[in-house]
């Protein structure tokens, strides 16, 4: 990035909606990269929250099923002891 910045240290004219300004090309690229990463992070939040909720629900379900299985096994063992 440093070599790119040195070799391409030109000013460019930027027009964005009603704004117009001059900026260094490497600075503009870095700014664009930073804004893109930030927006990607923001837009990924709802999906991550939904996935985490699904994981939590499934973990609770696994615990419920483990308890049912343990109870079922205990019931079978107690019935075997009664039969003996």
C-alpha cells in the first residue's frame, strides 16, 4: 500500500451528489475501504443476531433432549430392578 501511495500520489476531483472536493487518490481508496468495511459490518448484524438466536434455541433443545434421555434411561433401569 505504501508503494502504491507513493507511485499514485495524485489529486483527484470527486463529485458526490451535491458535494465536490479534491483528495489524494490513496486517501480516497483507504477511506472507501474503511467505509465499505464498516457498512459490511453494520449490514451483517441482523443476520448474526438471527444465527446466534437459532444456535441458542438449538442448544436449549439439545439440553431438553438430554434430560429426557437421562430420565428415560433411569426409568428403564428402575423397571429392570423391579423385575429382578
